[in-house]
């Protein structure tokens, strides 16, 4: 079969090619390109980008993203959001004319991400609904509703004495290694039976510590409704700094869809230290303790984004920021700032922790400014005198340690207080349902435990859940769903408690 010579093919093709070239419209292309003047320690100074805006995303020639944090007359200072190992003086930088954004959407649930939204869990690429700016204004006051719906943590000491509500900002504060993260993780695990979306933002934490949190939630909680945003200790300073903002933006997507979100930020003390480091490298004037003057503003702007929106506008974001103190000093700069921003604080005391009282919550120095309006009705009624009785016991116990002679009435108060302290102790990763907490509060409030030897209170707590579900399963379901308990249901609970105490009484087989 004969083939068409190449010359004939070119002759047929050239007229159409000339016609297309003649009709082609040539337009100039403008690229916003600058050069790196200095780079080091996670920050870079760039020249040749006069049109750069504050918070604009910049792209270095090796693909590393950067965030413009200071725009001068002739130079731009930016923080690197990647390792930047290939960036040197003279490297080219492209302006994007876009503020920095992170992916948001349902596709993030169950994933572990870095602060830029890239997966860290070896899973498939993120399927985002859209990309939203990491820095967004807080909702206006007129767009908010009062905080009235409870957020149960599953920790009796908190749910009974320091109640939290959806849309609240409650600071968890204490010295290093006193169980701050454990409280936040228990609160996340307890949402396995609720409809909350949980987001955990790790700022400057060790990889091993973050892995423990993720594994705990995967084992005991509902990881399919959780997002883990990690700006670990080995991440660049800029990536650590934007971690809580990225996590808050991801939370706002669900809030705007009418969902309720629990946002844990672990922790803001490291965040402030990172911001101080970046500010000093950028030669900003230092203030108290070398922190820049706007360190209060950046935390206030972040935490104000947590709110309970009006029902016609969306859902809520409940923030549990964590802060670290040194030797219990609550009057230090960052702790006082955060205490003044938030709606209360849960203070963890090292002395209680080392004595074995876990969670080591100092009830007297902890407060929830939202108050009992967010509390489950049954717990609110049963815990009315609990905080007062416990505070009186702590004062009386100090005197007995010196061998002071006390009367029978004082002895009875001390024994009752010891039972209160015993029911407030709780193992890690074991949050309690509302029905279990109501059962414990009923037992101690009716002084059912005062005659039970103290070393058997733990057995009582361990057996209470099964006993309640065996004896009055419908009442347990009703209490868990409504948070309230009727008189007949309360009688059923007390009967089950009495039966369990009879088995544990001295001389019985179970108490041996």
C-alpha cells in the first residue's frame, strides 16, 4: 500500500499552521518574583516584591511555602512553613497574591495533618471541599447565643463542679506533667457517644506524645469524627505558629454547617514561645519577658473565634486551650493573659498529682464562668453542696495532720470528705457516662459510702456501672439521653447502690 510522502504531509499542514499563528493573540505575562536576601532559623528577608500583602502566601523556587508577616518599604519578612533546606541568598520567590489557606471539609475527618493541611498518616491525598484562610475574624457579638448546652467531659470532678458548655473557652493550666493533656484527651474520648467533631492541635509537642494521643483516641474514642493537626517540635517554627489557626479554620467549616466542634490546643505556652522566637528573629521590639507587644492580641484573636453561634447561623466551637506554668505560678505573663481571655480555668496542682489524686484538679482555684446553666439537671441538683463540702473537708484535713484532737462531728465530715475525694479520682481514658456520674453523686450525697471502708470505694466505683445497667437499664438510658432523673428512677438507682454496698460490706463474700 503506497504511503503519502512526508513532503506532501507538511505542505498540507503548513497553511493551517500559518493561519493559526496569524490569529494567535499575544499578551504580556506578569510574574511577581523577588529574591532572597537573608535566610535562617525559619525566617527569610526578601526584596523585589513591592506588591506583597500582609499574610500573603509566597512560594520559594524549591516549592517551600512562606507567609509574609512584615511588609516594609523595600523588603518583605516571611516565616517558612517548610524545611527550606534548599533556600539560599539569591533564591527566587514567587508572590501568589493569595492569603494563606488550608483545606477544609468532611474529607479531613479521621486524618492526621500538618499545619498546611498535608497528610502525615500515609493515607490518600486530602479531598477538600474548599480552601479557607487560616486567619479569619471572630463572629460578631450579635451573631452569638448564650452558652447553655452542656459539654460532658466524662470526668466527675469537672462535670459536677466546673461544668463546661458548648461554645465556651476553658483553659486547662498547670505545671509540666500534671495531666493537662490527659483531661483534654478524656474529653475527646467521651464524645464517642455524642455528635461533636473533635479537633486536636499539637503545637510544639514531641512526636511520641502526639502519637500517644492519637493512639488513645483511636482505641477508646471515635477517630472517624476527629482531626489531628500536628505542628510538632521538629516542624519549622512558622509551621508550629500557624497550627492553632489552621485547626480553628477547619473547625469553622463544621461550625458553619451547624455542627458542634471541640477544639483542643496543646499548648498555647509553646505557641507564645514560638511567636517570641520568630518576633526576635524578625527584629521586632521586645516587651515583657522578651515577648512582643501583640502576644495578648494574637491569642485573644484566636480564642475569640470559639463561640456559640445563633441557631440560624451555625453551630459552636468549644475551645480547650492548654497552658503550662512554672512552679505553679499563675501570675506569670502568658498564664495571666490566657486566664483573662478565657471563660474560666481548670487548674491542675502538682501536689495533688504526686499524692495520687488524678485528675489533679484544684477545685478551689478552678472556675467555670459560664456556671451551672450548662450543667445536666440531675448533676446540678446532686452537686449543689458537693463543692462546699469538699472545700470544708480540705481545710479540716490540714488540722488533723498535726494530730489535733477532733470531735465526732468533725471526724464524720472528714470521713465524708475522703469519700468525695475518692469518687472524684478517675483513671485515664475511662470517662463516665451521665448515669454513672449520677449514681456516684447519689451515693456520696446520700452518705451511702460513709460506712464503707475507704479501701473498698474503688471496688464500689468499678462495680457501679454494671449494677446500674443490670438493675435499671431504662433509667440509665433516660438519664444519659436527657441528663435528668425522675423520683422513681432515683429510687431505682438508690436500690441498686444499696444492693452493691451490701455485697461490699465487711464480712460479706465479695468484700472478703
